[in-house]
C-alpha cells in the first residue's frame, strides 16, 4: 500500500543550495523565510487561529534527497562524518520516506498577490522545498525538559566570522537588498558549513550561496579581544573574502 500527498505550499528561504542550509531549525535566526500556500490550501480560513501560536511544526519533502537507494545507516556530520548510526537515530534527509520535520518561529501572516504567506524564522529548508503540512507547536506537550539528546546533546560550536577589506564594501552594497545580511552570513558561516570529511579544510577556499549572492570564504586567524587574552594572541575564525551576485 502507498499513500499520495500533495504540497500545501512552498518554502522561500535564503538557501538556494544544500551547503548553505543550517543543519537544524533555529540555529540561524536572521533568515527572511516564508511558506507560500498553494492550490486548495491557499485560503484564509485554513490559517485562522494560527497567529496565536509562537511556533509551528513544518512537515516537508526532502525533494532534493529523493534517492531510491537509501541506506539503513548514515554518517551524521555531528560525528565528524566517519561514524555511523541508524537512519532512524538521525535527522538525515536520506530516509525510507524523505520527509522532514522542523519546529520554526512564526513571525506573521500576510497575503501577496492572492497567495497567503506564513513568515517564519530559523528555517533549515532549501529554497523551494515542498511543504506537506503545518501544525501548531504545543509547549505543554512538545517541550520536554527531561529529554536526552543522544549523540547531539548541545548546539554545534560556532566560529567568529570576519570580512576582508574586499568583502566589507561588497557586503555594504548588497545589504541594501537583503535585510540582516551581515548577521545571516555570520550565523551561517559560523557553523562551518563545509563537508565534514575535508581534512585539509584550513587550506581550502569555499563558496556558498545565500539568496542571489555568492559568498567566498576561508579559515583564518584573528586577534583575540583585549578582555579575553594577552595582546597578540590569535584565535581561529572564518574570513569572508568576496561577495558577488550570482549571474
Ligand atoms: N529539521 C529537519 C531537517 C534536518 S536535516 C528534520 O529533522 O527532519 C537538515 C538538512 O536537510 C539541511 O542541512 C539540508 O542539507 C537538508 N535539506 C533541507 N531541505 C531540503 C530539501 N528540500 N531537499 C533535500 N535536502 C534538504
């Protein structure tokens, strides 16, 4: 037996490609994201009462991870990409049914050219992700203070992000078109979005895209703040080297 579902909407997020997407919801909160309703679900009544909730559950299709040959064990990035766990013990997009689940902050509801939009914050969704369902987050049932986090007990470590002399004016120019762009780049890159299996990452040049921008970056060193260390001490960071428009 199989069951057929249709998308009730499509996500619009700053993430046009896989590498820029945060690995879980809520890790980046400077995104301008929304879900636009479509088809039979694009109606005002379907949303009535939703504005009284601060957060929603979003059920979606990992439409860019649709592979026939899913495997029962996967290598989560949190384990460095070399240790395996069962796919049901992971949040990997490659699953028997490629269905994703994210809890997201609800920022507001609007209508744009006849389409209802649910504005969200903290998306870990590819731009264009098909949405299957939306449900309110119920704190009394869904927030569990005694829960255990398996191999992922705390949010991943973040690195500071700096902008090179070339990138800084490019950022200021682009920031007119994209709200909170500086913070978005800091939030996304601080999580080191390169593949976990790169062993020579200190030497590499990386590139990710956000909205319609191409962001080039590399690992670097920065002088530590006066309050945290002796003058002249350095700490690892990420340096943005160039920001250009995607053609
Ligand atoms: N919170 C969700 C997703 C966790 S995995 C869940 O637990 O089900 C997050 C990763 O999913 C992102 O880093 C990105 O690589 C991937 N992803 C997001 N949207 C996707 C899509 N539409 N198709 C394929 N992969 C996607």
